[in-house]
């Protein structure tokens, strides 16, 4: 039922006449309260309901949301009733970022929070009184809504405000101290946020004093929003995301899409308070201010986060580039930052301290803390609140402590925070509501299939099915089968864990899995997307037990061409959990594989052989269409019983790896095509856009230096060129490996898309040469695969899936919804990849520390992978480590090591006097000196011997770098001097003239990680269960 309400007001026209305007508003009487306990209201079509078990609900006003929104982002804060009044205020005052964050919280079913449309409800509508301010009217509207909820539900309603007071009204600090007195994080956070000075984004409403147009720090006031918008429209300004270079923090850039160029932002003044990731407006400077970007390897820098972005930037910086300055901020992208209090803070005293972020591209942050001794020498989490024009650094607040610096648990926690891995996933905890949805699987009551479900599934338990995975794999997603038919045809099957049967759409487990997006694999542990009872037991395709699966079974003719494909739910009983090495041994002809008994080996060998025969043909056909075989760098760490890392082992590339991957590619491609046929506007697909021409510049020049030609006109010609490189580098396969890695970096990143957002040609997967592709084969560790399963089962009209669609209000057919989920999953996948990389580097630095801490040297052979202006990067295949070798110091003075002449490792930190360094980017760098008989040239792909060192840092991660020992290939005979020549060359030089930077060797009293936390029960731990294709191409 609706009631009409007329609102009239008067308006003056341009001709100064007065007209009366009447606005009609219809009030409803049937708006739901959205409370689980209420039987009077209809909740139909609403998925988020206020929990019946809560003893109270909270109603915040605009003053609370503006200041304490970060508190509501914490998972403990539930049961919020957000008023339409408050949301309208946020929208009307253009606080879009706050509005979006609040909407994100309200849309999360786990938060048990709702929006109530009080302005449209007859019982809660409040009219403005004469001479009443709008803020007072809004407060009365909230009070009226709270009173109605209290009477309607007989439930305690607490209004939270920083401005108004009254019965059942509390401040945020009072509320937290009353209801969460023992929650350290919430209490610390509410105190920190209480001291924050609110300052709106520039160009919008500003709370506080206006500031002058310039500051002592060189910053200038941002342009008004209307001027920025007009400047962008007229192309006087450009907008984009500012990126600060991790290996050179003084340089930032904004990509100009129209010019397809990067606009360089040099120095802090031109960056003008913009932080890495912000959406900024840039004014391009006059041409006489344009410059050539530095190509130096920065000291105390971290590796580039995005190798492609860094590669593209380095390709462009050889010529003069446009420069610019930031004149406005469209959107701040501030996030929680891991930081460390500056070392001298306790000596300086006071309550304001500088926190140095772990990420070197983020500026120091001023935080207030009453007793800094409690958090010094710790990794802490901070957030930026504002950046006044008069301050050199932004202001922020302390959130929580992660633990002492340079302890393993702390550094792992830091990696998770830096890459936005949720607290719940980091702690591997799942909500009680989620765990209540889990099937029972205990030693006393092991899970078993139910008869009613078996009737609706294809029974494949008599089929010989087996899985092939890395050692000690617990979350087994996939299994394989191959069966020869009497007519000479073959049935090839891929069987995938039926996760969607146990994880119903919009259930608590589903919402948690969607939020996590993916299982995060680090060097020593993993953080699951699903509870262990599913990921390691009930869903995992363990051997000798019945398991639900979703199967793809192809019928192939005698030439292995597909004649029919069957999709559907099945039940299987795996014969064996094989490891890759075991399957490879059977494939190589061994009668018994290590770890398998004679009977099982004899049974499985013909199936593995037949499977390989089929998949080799399938792979060759796809490669002939232009699929690329690229290169990744996967390693594993060997750990002793004493929890010490004794070795880093490159992952062997076995044929069986590629064959199993081919089976998964076949399944993903077939499912991708099938779900597109059923969901043309909302199928979840994975596309890989083709690269642009300039992305191959570095690869082309590097290949030419070794006499190879790269044709990148299509994926087919590129694949042929890479095959020729592999063939031509048989005597030095590491060169081929590095060139393939360059090709990998040059590629665009693959990503999830909703089919309705793209045209059919854009579905094409460049790296795999496939028209349709999705992710289907890993639902235990990727949420995208769960969506693909649901869509596939609806396409084949699975009866259980059809019932679930009606019961659970399925949203899989909505293009915008699927597209939003894809954006979220792409972000989670990317951050997971970066977290994995950071953890690998952490353990590599730990390995180096353990081998040099007692004064020992760690000397390895490597290959020059990249030439820079002041040195080069060396890749060590044995350890999978890439690190810098500096030939110039910070001031540009050559520091070429004396060991290059003598070949003695102990002279790697003494330098050759009076030498010069010249570069020919990106191919070589040359050292000359009057004291040398010959110039020494280092070219791309030269083999060298290096000594691994560790540059320690208080605020940042320790960094592995290298010092040069000597060249390590046949041409070094032309460079190395004889003992007589060396003595003759150095003899005239006084001892004092030789520049020595040799440092005293000190024994560390305490290891960087004094006590390694107990790892999972493995002696060899792989850095990933994901292939190269998962991370970049597929």
C-alpha cells in the first residue's frame, strides 16, 4: 500500500518571476524490517537479514560513518541498520568512496547488516520543521527509525553519534568499550580514529581550515574539481593511475592512453602528495622540461611488483619522455600499510612518530602513539588519514602490531597484509556459520555418498581413475581416465571435485570463498579458500574412497578426433594418488615406479602410456594452431629436521607435467564453449588479449644479440620463433629459458570476464590459441571454477543444480553480477601471485643469510639477464634467484671489483682504481682502465660467477644482492690477465690509491629468523601448486 505526499517549494526563474513547484512522494506501508526473527514482514528476494541471535542492532549517523568507517570494515562489526537518510547524505555530498565502501559492507551477507528505506516508509518518514536545520531533521529521522525498530522487534536499538546525545545513544568509543572491552584491535582503532583530523578529498567539501596555495615542502593546492574535469575534457590535463617505480622511488609515471606513452613524474614536488595507486590529474610540462628516465638499479629498492610494467617502462626510457606534475586527485587508493617505526623515535620522544612503510614506494607516515617503546622494532599496520599541504609526510594512525621485525611469522603476516589477504584467511579461520554447513567427516563417522544422490549421477566407480599431483598433495582437484573401446575409439575423461554440491550459492561458505577468491600458496604454507573438511577430505579426490565429481568425457575416434563430449555429475573411486615423478617413471618404461607396488604399477602403466599417446596428439594440434610454450621460474625449498633451509631446488620440467596440463586445458576449453552456449550474456570465461608491438622490444633486441629473429606478427609465428630459439640454444639452454621468460613478461595478463561485456572475438585466448576458455579444473582452490561448475550443470539441466537455482536465488545469469565477481577474482588472483613471489624472495634471503652468517661465502654461477646503466641483473638458475650487481656506487663512481682481474673471491669488495663504465643498453656494459690490458665487456646472457650477499634493513625486507667474481665462459680467456700481467698492471699503484670498500666480517649474534616456525610436515616444500599458465597466460 502507498500514500501520496506532496512537497512544495518556490523557485526564482531567470526572469526573476517566482514559480511554485510541487514534488510528489509516495510513502509505503509494506517495507520489510529485514530481520530473521520477524514473521510479520515479507523478506522475499532479500538475501541479507539481521541475525535473530544478536542482542542488539546499531544505527550509526553520518558523523560516525565519516570518522569510523574503518571500524565497520572489521569482521566483528555486524548487525548495522544503515538508514536511507545517511546514504542519501553521502551521495548528495559526493562522498562516493565512503558510499561505495559502506555499500560493500552492507552487501556482504556475512555482516548481517541491512539498508532500511526510512524516507519511503510511512511509520518512519519525518518532515522538516520550520527553522530546523537539515542535520537536526536527519537526526530526528534516525531516532524515529530506531524507535520503530525497537517497538517492531522488541529488540534493543543503539544509536551511535559523535554529535547528538540521548537515551540509547552512545559515542563510538563508548560503544566499543562497552560491548568489545577485551578486543585489542577495535579499542586501539577507535582511539586512533578519534584523533584523526577529517579532511575531504580535494575538490569536494572540506572540513577544517582552508590552506594556502603553496607550502614549505614545495607542494601546491590541487585545482578545483570543475577545473580538473574541464581540463581533462579539453585534453589540457590527463588522468590516470600514478605508479611509483619500486626500483627507483624518485620516479613515478602515469600512462597516457592516447599517446601510448608514460608521463614521467620526477620528485616529490611534482608528485604533489599523490601516493602510489591514486587516480590523479596531471599537467604535462613544456618540452624543455622533458627528460630521459633513469635506467639505474636503485639501492635499497625492492623488485618491481609488475614485471611487465617495469619492462615496458624500461623500453621507453631510452628516449626523451614527457614530464608532468600532479594538479589534482580524483580518487585516493589508500589501504592498510605494513610499516616500522623509525629507529631513533624513542630517543627523540614525543607522541608523533614517523612510520616507514615496508613498501618503498609509499612515503613515511606520521602516526600518533603514546608510548613508542611498545611498538618499536615491530612490524605494525598503519593507515593514511590525510596529507595536509603544509606537511612533508601524510598523517595516519596505528591499527595493530604484527610482531617483532625479521621473525618468520611476522614477515609472513606482513606479506598477507600488503597483498590484502583477509584476516580470516590469514588465520585460516572460518566463521561458525560456515563450519555449521560442513558435512560430517570424522574417524567415527566418515563421509559417504547418499543413495538418493547416487541415482542422479553417472556411476564411474568401475572405471580406472587416477590422479597425478606434486608430492604430499592434499587438495586433489582433478583425476584422469582413459578407456579403449571395442570399436577402436577411446574415451578420455577428466574428473573434477564436485565442490558446488557442498558449497551452495549464497551460503555462508560460498560468501567466504567468494571473498577469498583463491587459495594462497606461499613458500612454506597455504591459506585455503575452503574449510579443510572440504579441501583435504570430502571434496579431495583421494584414492580408494567414493567421491562426487563433475566429469568431462570425450569420445575420440582412431585418429583422436573428438566425436562426442559428455558433461555431468558422476561418482568415482580413484585407484591411485600418483606423484608426477611416479607417472613419469611409468611413462619412461620402468616396470615399477618408486613408491608404488608391483601390482599397482602393472595396472596403471598401460593407462599412463595410452593417456600420453592421446595427449601428445592433442598438444601438437594446439601448438600447430599457434599456442605458446613459455617459461616460468618455479622452485622448491629443502628443509632439514632442524628446520633449516639447506637447498633451493629448481622444479624439474617433466613431460608428464605438460601432458596433465594438456588434459586440463582440454577440459577448460570444452567447458568454456559449453557454458557460453548456455549463458551467452553471462558466461564466466578467461581471455588473454594479444600483446602490442612495443611490448616485444626488449625480447627482439636480446634475441638479435644471439643471432635469432623473433616474428611476433601472430601467436603462431611467435611460437615458431621461440621453437627456433630453443633448438638453437641446445648447448646453452639457460639462454632459451631467459628469452622465453622475456616473452612471458611481454605478454598481457590473462583475466576473467563475463561474456556479456565483450564481443566474441575478444574471448580468444592468445597464449593457448583457443576461441573459448574458462577455469573449471580447480574448484577447491579457485572460486571462478565453482561458478563455471554451476553454469555448466545448469546448461546440462542437472536436477540438483536446477533445484539449487530456485532455492538459493541464483544470480549466475546476470551479466553485471558476474562481471563484478570477475573483477574481484582478477584482483585476488593478482595479489595471490605477488604474495607467493614475496614469500619466495623472503625464503631466498633466509637461505642466503644462513649460508653467510658465520663469515662463509656463497659463490654461484649465473647468467646476465638484464643490463642497466649502473650494473646488471644476474639470474642464478640453481637457486632461482635474480639479483643486482652494481658497477657504480650511489654517486656514479665505478666500483668494479678487483676479483674480476684476480679471480679471487676474497677481493670481490675491493675495486679496480681509475676505471670507467660505459653502457650500450640493453645489450652490454664495458669497463675500461689504463691499468687493464683489455677492456672488460659484459654482454646480455654472459655467464658469470658471483658472491651472494644480503643488504640488511630495519624497516624493509633484507635484500639479496651480488658482487662480481669473474666471467665464466670461454671468452674470459681474453680478459683474465696472467699473474705477471696483473702484477705489472697494479704495481705502480700505491696501496692508498686503490679504492677499498671491504667491510669487516661480523658474526651475527642472532639469525634474521632465530626460530623458524614449525612448517607443515614436509622435507621439500614447493613454492606453488600452480603452473605458469595459471599465473599469467591461462
